[in-house]
C-alpha cells in the first residue's frame, strides 16, 4: 500500500522559543519513504537529532514570530501484519533489554493501577489473545469525543470517563497491556480514514519477538499506518513541543491511499 501524506503547521511565537518538531515518516524496514519534502519558515537554529529508540528524527528549531512547516511524502507500507490474537508473549525474564522500559509505569500510562483489573476481568487469557480482548474491550466501551480530554489526562482518568480521543484510547491500551506483563509503547502515525483528519496515536505491543501496532479506536489498521515515532506515552511522541509560549494559527493533516 502507498500513502500520500500532507501535513501543515502554522504557529505564532510572541517571543523567541525553542521547538522540537517530529512530523516526518520514519525510514524503516517496514515502510519505504519514496519521496519527502519538508518546507520550514526562516528560523534562527535548525538541527536534526535521533528520535526515541532511534525511530525517526526530531528537529530542533529556534524561532520567533510566525513559524510554518509543510510536509509532503509518499510512503509505501511493507509491514507484515499478524493476527494479534495468535501471538505468544515472552516470559518477562526472557524479554530483550530494550523492551523493559515499556513494562514500567510512565507519566500517562501507569499499568500498575490496572493489574487487579486485568487479572480478574481477563483471567484465563494470555499473550496476544489477552491483548486482542483488551483492544476489543476499549473499542466497545469507550466513546470517541474530541475535546473531552486535555494534555494532562492520563490512562486512569480516561478509563474512568470511558471517553477521549486517539491518545487517550492508546494510553488505556498501553496501561492495560503493561498490567498484563506485555511491553507496550505509543506510536505516532499517519493513517487514512482518521476522523477528524489529524496526527494519529496508537499502541504498539511486543509479542512473538516483534512489535505490532494496535489501534483500539478501530479507525486504522496496521497495514495502513506510516509510523512517525515511538515513545513511552504521548510525552515522547508529540509532533511539536514548545519550550515557551506558542499559539496555533492553523493545523492540517491529509492522508490518502494512492
């Protein structure tokens, strides 16, 4: 599958501010970036740095006034998609070292708070079968409501409210997976069919010796996502992090199948 991707950011900075930008599809074995162009407004400083786990790149900017970024790309998805429910989970003592951080609590995803829940409500299920059941539970019991959460909302609050947007769905999925002793992280992606069109956030779980994308909102499938970056939770995958005052003028994302 080939995706045509366009995203545009338009922000106003009253004073000089340092920005961390991550909007480009990552170059990975599972996806081929056939063409890409990033156009930025004038800035005082520009530097590329590796992103979390070495997946994709972030860009350091130092700018003031009006800042714009326009990204266009064509990405061919070559990901091998497995049936999550059939995949085994490794015993925690056999997990690769790099996955351990994704078993532990993070800012928005405190899996330890959900251990009693997953053991009592999903008893008898293990590995991918449990992950599939958790995914379906979130999809069936949560309501997608734009504006119902904010930057401080964590997985526990989202679980109680049973509503949110893609980042909230992903946070709950990650917390429940970690409570089930399955490493889970967050991925920022481009995907067609996301409503409203925007940068999309999904979970990624480590099963069968590999990472697998899981979208509890049901809006995107693993074979149709172009991965931008990964991290412990939303704090690590923001498309724009401003170290100072920053006001949004406009933001647009468009993803279509070629």
